[in-house]
C-alpha cells in the first residue's frame, strides 16, 4: 500500500493553539509507517494560529483564513473541513474527540459518505483497513472496529503533548468554500471561570471525591494543591452537590485532563471518572478502601484515610520547602 495521506484538524481557542492539536499530529504520525500528515489550521485573518503550528510535526501545514473562522463556528468549520477533505481526499481525516471534533468529524463523514470511528484510543492500518479501538460506556469498555479506507476518526486525548519538531512544515494557503450567508453566527464567546487554574492545562491536579465528606474539608485539598503547585479538580458528585463548579469536574461529562501527576483523594474511580484521566502520566490514589477501582488505574496507591494521609503529605512538602512533585522528578 502507498503511504497513507492523513489530514488532521487543528484546534485553537482565540488564537491560542490547544495542546490536543499536538497530540493529534503525534498520534496521526504513528497510524502507519511513512504516513504523510497534513495539518489543517482554520484561522481569522492575520491570526497567529498557523505560525504556532509549523513545528507541530506535520509534513505540511494547510491554512484557511476567513473572518468566520476566527473562533469556532460549527457551521463554518464543518463546511470548510468538508470542502478541503472533498478536494484533497485524504485516506484518513483525524479530529480530536473534543466539542469541536465531535461536530466536525461526524459532519464530514456523513457528507462524504465515509465510515467514522469516534473516541478512539488506538488507530492503525492492518491489511489495508483501519483498525480502531474506541471507548464506549463512558470508558468502561473498549471496542475494536475495522473500517474501510478512506475513513474519519475522532481521537481521545491521550498522553503528554508532543514535543515541538526541529523540522518546519511548509505552509500552503488553501482555497475556501463560500462562507457568505452562514446560518450560524457566533454572538458571544464565554471563557470558563477557572478561578486560579485550568485543570486541563495544569501539570499537577489534585482530585477530590465524596470521601471528603463535607465542603468545609475542601480547604485541606486546596492546601495540598497549593503546596504541590497544582490545581483542585473533583468527581461529579461534588459538582452535583454544588460544592465545586463544573469546570473542575474530571470525567466523561466533565473535562479530560493531561496532567503529569493526578492525585485522587477519596475518589472511588467510577468508569465515568476514569474516562477523564487517560492522558495523565502518573496517577496517585488515596482511598481507604483497598478494592476501590481507582487503584486499577493508579501508578501509586495509598490505602488509608485521606484525613491522615493528606496532612502528612502537606507537612512533607512544606518540609522540603517546595513541590514534592518537582523534588521527586529532579
Ligand atoms: P464515591 O463513588 O462515593 O467514592 C468515594 C470514595 O471515597 C470511596 O471509594 C471511598 O472508599 C473513599 N473514601 C471515603 N472516605 C474516605 C477517607 N476518609 N479517606 C480516603 N478515602 C475515602 N463521575 C465523575 O467523576 N465524572 C464524570 O464526568 C461523571 N460523568 C457521569 C456521567 C453519567 C452519565 C453518569 C451516570 C455518571 C457520571 N459520573 C461521573 C458519576 C460516577 O458514576 C460516580 O458516581 C462518581 O464518579 C463517584 O464519585 P466519587 O468517587 O467521588 O464518590
């Protein structure tokens, strides 16, 4: 089979490139040896999105520039990606399994009559077909699919963002479809209230679950996050109880995190929660129940009472006058 032609759709918020873009390029390059990866950047006139992507690891960078593409407008994005995919006819179109990719991927697959595999954690070419492993039931199960090429996939965020490459991709301007008279207009864009930190971008995330018992006890977890230089996240019940804002929820109906370290305190590890931590490098769990499912996904497990373990961790971090995490890594 000739080298696979893969088209990856970049993501950005305002003009800032989303880390998932780099992960998608790295994953696309691994789909098949010798694959030729093109990265498609949609941006507003003069925005720096494309410039920030030249070293993302793609062989070429395709740029579509239009006012309607300055921020994510589902109709403008879907129509543009559809048009580019129709003309370039890649063997594989790759989107993130993100709010954007979950709209663009299925749209293009439907309009071009291509098979779609969504929420994939592994994708490779086997015997001229695409073999995909996808997450279902909130991440509790994995299903294997075999798709005819050309196809469309949305990829779950996994692993650390790929490093910048020394190689600089060639930039090509791409013709646009007619984006006049769009039925959808972006009237406002409201940034989530993240407080002191964004759980999707922090290196260290301290998660707290129902084991914390009382909202007054959250101060303990905030203190731990503070001494570790991280941010506090939570399981869904704490959001349902209105103890924490939704922006802090990790999981299938919350956010996916890609932290270097995730410290889960008093969290059982339900499948819907675990669906949000697949991209974490090191998971540390503190739970008084040795049979809690969180331990099945942890690299380090502490079976104990968080009200004893967390103060001891805070004291230790203070004693070392800094972050346990960076001290450990140094
Ligand atoms: P529990 O399951 O009650 O676990 C509490 C844990 O704390 C237990 O393991 C217990 O042993 C431990 N514990 C108690 N006291 C202590 C102590 N003193 N010291 C140490 N450990 C202690 N959940 C999410 O998190 N994110 C999602 O995005 C999400 N989406 C969902 C979507 C759907 C459609 C559905 C149906 C559910 C979803 N859920 C989600 C909920 C999920 O199924 C679980 O109910 C939830 O994750 C459990 O939260 P928890 O681990 O905090 O609570």
